[in-house]
C-alpha cells in the first residue's frame, strides 16, 4: 500500500520536471511526454495487479442504476465543494485549493492536451484502483462502510496538495463519496466513472479559466 501511495504521489514527476524548464525544445517535450505516459501506464498496470490480488471482481460495465448513482453522488459533492470553497475563501482568503493552483501552473507550462488527458482518464483509474479497490478490499473487506470511507478519504486527501484544513476536507469528502459509491455497487467502474466525471468538469473549468484569464 505504501508503495502504491508513493507511485500516486510521484507519477506526475516527469511532467513537473518539464514545467520548470524554461522554453523546452520539441525533442524534450516529446521525450518527456512519452516517459510520462509510459510511467503512468506502468503505475496503472501495477495498481491493477495489486487490486486483482485482493479482489476478483466479476461485474463489469455500467448500467443505468450505476449512472444515476454517479450523477447523484456528483451533485452531492458539488454542493459540498461549493460550501467548503466558500468557507476556504472566507477563512483563508483562498479562491482555489493548493492542488488546483499547482495543476494550473503545470497547464500553463506544458502541452495542455497531454496534462488534460491524463487528469481526465489516467488519474481516476490509478487513484480508484489504489484508494478504493486495493485499500478497501485489501484492508477492510468485512468492515462496516464508515471506517473504510473515512480512511480512504483521509489517505486520498493526504496525497493531494492542501494548504489548510478546509481544502483538506474538500478532497477528503470527495474520497469518501467515491468510497461510498464503490461500496454500494461493489464495482470499481462506478467510482472510476464518478472520478472521471469530476475531473472532466474540473479540467474543463480550468481550461475556460485559462482562456478568459
């Protein structure tokens, strides 16, 4: 588990290195991008092996019930995020979380398409396999939902950049909601779908902010 958490934290390292290079050459961007994608691919592959070692999932694909749950869960998180973001601005004068600031900095310094692609598709898969699939099924297979939800949410938030307790709660609440939908449907695809929807909307809003900013 510690190894997988380490991978989640440092999987963005190749593109972070690119972001601090002033005026990188085309070759540097291509090589760095390929290394980044390969590293991410191996990370997902390792997380999938770990997940399958603790749980042999038989149900695959999303049905209408799953999508309705994803939609309801997203609305719940959206409301929670608005409330906590308002408190974050009121108490700490922060309009966005430290994690989103760092993402925006990388977006400004690197090919936007590559970063948006991994944020939307790769990150949800990797993080769900680790923080919902492997963690919950490997360590809390017979526990009541609240305990794995709290621990999964806590560790999930711990792996995101947070500058204060309120921003920590934003990511912890997302982690708990992702855990809830996973436990309710017992399908990793459901939490991946919700995570994908959240990141897709967040990435789209960031791009709009870059365009009008």
